C-alpha cells in the first residue's frame, strides 16, 4: 500500500512539474513575443495554409502541398514568389504603435467596413517544451486578424486581431511604405503565371499554327531519343530538320509565362470581342503522359480603341499612327477559361514559321512579325 502511495506521489509530482514548465514556457514565449505575436509568425516553415477574404467577396485559400508547392483555391498552382513574399511579411511585420484613443473608434469602424480577413494555419505540437521537445503535431489555426488601409503618411498599416478591442499600426522595420497590398484576397494576384513549363524530355509533340500564314504551319514529333519528325501541315509533308533549331524550340517550353491575367480587369464584352476575332497563332503541346496544353493568341491594339477609330491619327512626328501593339498580344489559355497578356519578347523564340526549322535554310526571320529580313 505504501509502495502504491509512493508511486501516486511521484506521478503527481511529475505532473505538477510538467504543468509548471508548460506555464512558464507559455509565459516566456508571451513575454518574448508580446503584442507582436498577434500578427507575426516566427516559424513560417510550419505554415500549412492561409486564407484571405475581403469585403468584395474575393477569397484566396493557399495550401502547402507535399512537394512544397502551393495550391490556390484547390484548383490552380500558386505563384511561389508571391507566397514567399507573403510568408516573409508575416515574419518581419512588427507593431509600430497602438492606434491613438482619439481616432481608435473611427479606425475600428473602417476595419469593419473595409478590410481583409487573414487566417493562418500552422503545424504545431500539442506539447512544446522550450521549443526543443515537440510532441503530437497537428494543424491549428494560429492567427486571425484584419488588415485595413495605410496610415495618412503611408508609413504603416492598420490591423486588428479578431476578438480584440485594440487596433494597431503595423510596419516592417527598414521598409518604407505600407504592407496592406501584401494581404490581397484577389485570387488573380496569387495565380502562377506559367503557360508552358515542360522539359525537353517530357514533350511528345508541338504544333504551331499561323492563321495568316497557313503555309508555315508545322508539327514536331518526338520519335525517339534525340530523334524528331518535322511535318509541314499544309500538305502533311515530312521535311528534313535542323536538329539544333528543333531542340532549341522544344527547350524553350520549359518556362513561358504570361504578364498579367485579364479576367477580372477587362469587361466580359471586351473579352468576347477579342476571343471571337481571328486568331494570330495557336500552339498545342502534348506531353508524353498524354496531357495537352494550348495557347491561342489574338492581336492587341496599342490603345483601347478600334482600328477604324484610330484612322487619321498621327504620332508626334506626323506619321500615321500604327494601331497594332507590336510588343504584346492577348493569349487564351486553360481551355479558354483565362485571357492573359503576353509579351513578344518572351514568346518570339517559339513563334518562328515552319520554314525556319528546315535543314539548310539560311533565311532569318523577324520573329514575332514573320517578315523575311534582307
């Protein structure tokens, strides 16, 4: 009986010690982090997902994937640099000062009517002793706060922790400006900009069509290890190809990106007008796994008007104004779901006509405009 009492006393003593350590540890961390812990994240590597929503019914859910990439709204690949930028902001953000009593109520009202809600989820242990012994990891919502407008001098941003009655001005040390733009709920701001991101070894075929020059349409098929077939589509004729040029073309598809997404910033009727017009180019890429990606491009006016409206206008030198934008074109991707803006500077290298790849062809082409150079 005495032995059992001893065991009971020992167990009780251990529990008291552990409870004391946990309380001390929590107080230590709270003292260390202070009020800044309401908004900042010390261990961004433990963030599993974050959610942003604004008063315009825009929502963005970013979730970390097993391979380290991020998925947007369970549908799109997220822009890695944008996510890193956001996590870096969570790590660096600090409280500059509480909002003054005189303006506090007005700021809270502004946050209630115009702010972005931010939720942060982290993989955290149920037991954490001095940040060294961590047991029973689980996903936990650790931060919920609201991000408002910038201060009048643009040196800080108003933020409010959910459930708190105290608003703060938050900033990043050594950074001049405000951080509200980093907490965007617009899904377009989180989308990855890649159109094609396939390696040479993964490509089975590439077809490139030129609506205004159908005689230049061609397809390249991978027929084996470093062996290809060049086919002129106008008459389905197989042509001898320049190996180096073909490999350079296929290698260019490893990183082709658009400049901006236009779905939410362009009127639907304008998008319909663009996509119903004759296309310029159509690129179809098929991988060895059988997946297909397609890009269809359309001409872009240099100003937001029609060719008829621009007739008679001249530039600063008195020359007739060219209405066509020779730097950018529109692109339709993701099975026609997304209209994007792309640059010739990026895509010129994959927009040469089929003749360019024929073996022994010495002619050079002005890529992007398809005019033979003298």
